[in-house]
């Protein structure tokens, strides 16, 4: 008896080896044979006799090593073996995070996409780093990975070369980003981030950019930088040391993280630490135990005014 096929099934022609999808049928050909209209891989349609056709098996839902979440348990399992067909009941051998091995129905498992592991050369943002809270939220490039490196008993496998900084940081957790590396310039051992601003010894704040001829020049006014402005080397020599001016914007207001701010009563300074989403902490001047973020203080006591030392 000729096998019966359904519309939508993927089939293969036994003589020509071509594959296609059934779009109509079955019907009787002029020769009285069960026939089907099949759309081939090239998009054209042809009539195939059922006796020449076979079903193309669907690829398995999961393969060994895949991660899958149980629809009812919520547990993420690792597929150990399978799939197995027990009279139409499709199941997999699965391993729980605890190491226990059991089985789950294919219908009860949903594939879990695991992110590609972080590798050397990836652009990342620092999420967590022991002894380096001030680096949380900073970006850089992973330049080495050592899964045996620990700080305070916690693995810190990623060493990140931070953008615009001479030194890097060992991080326990990072997230991949799509942002390109910052344009930097190194002079006398100091790496300058050309997207940042720098304050000189007199309090003037400079902006720098790499000109078309490759020379880095800057100005401390708001006008455009041109080819005859001061070279960064000259500014560093004559007005240095240059201190990076880090900023944070909350509700449209940009705060200089190296400055002090007042709410009209108390004076607030930045601690150098940030929370998990990169918001900087501040402390009431003279009270180093306060751990509010600048946003908390601005919302509760603002507007805040910069204190001119």
C-alpha cells in the first residue's frame, strides 16, 4: 500500500534525490496512480507519484549537550542522550544541575539559548569586580582570561584593559557590548581617552581630538578644534597633570564626578563607587557612611548646585 502524505510535509523523491514540500494531494494521475503536487527547493512545482516519495525526517528538537528548560519545573537541564521513541512518546535523558539524571518528554522541554562565552578581544562592560567598585560600569577590552584567578575566594577570570586608563581590572562578571573601542592616545605612559574631558592644574577643562594629520590637539573653550590648537603633549607638559573629568547624567542634568555639590544645606562628594547599574554613590561631606546615589539625593533634596572651591 502506498504511503499517504500530508500537505506541508517535507518529502524526498526516491529516483531523483530532490526534496520538496507537498502543496496539494493526493489525487489520481491519468495513469491512476496516487500523485502529489510538490514545491521543490528551487521554487518550482512538479507532480510526483506517491510510490516514489518518502518523508524527510524532522531534525530532533534537541541534541546531546543542549540546554533545555522544563516547562513545569523551570529547571534548566542538560541533554545527556536521546531522543528516544517509545511508541510515539519522544523523550530525552536529562541531567539536573545537581548532577541527577532522569528523563523528560520532548514536549515538556524548551531549548535554552546560551550566550557565546566571553573571549579575549571582546568589548565588555564591567559588571562586578572585588576591590574595584569604581570600575563598575566602565568599558574596555578583555586582554586575558584565567579561570583559576580568585579574589577573596571569588573567581575573577576576566582581565579588562579599560578604555582611557593606563591600568586594567580583574572582573568576576562582565557583559559583552557592541560599542567600539574608545579612541585613545598615550603620552609619557598615560593613556588619554579622546572622548573624555580633562581638567588641568589651573582648573581649566580640555577637550581633545585626533586631527586628520594624526596629531591630537585640544581646546579649553567650547569652540571647534582646529589644526593650530595646542597639542595634547604640550598641554600635559605645561598644564599637567591632567585629570579625567568623569560625568553622570540624571534627569537631564550632568554631574562632574570630581566636583562637590550642595543642596543649600549639606555638601555632597562622590565616593568613587557605583551601584550595579553604574549610578555613582555620594556622601554627605563629613559623613562617610552615607551611601545614596546622586539620583537619590537630587530627587530628594535637589536642585543641586556645584560648589566652586
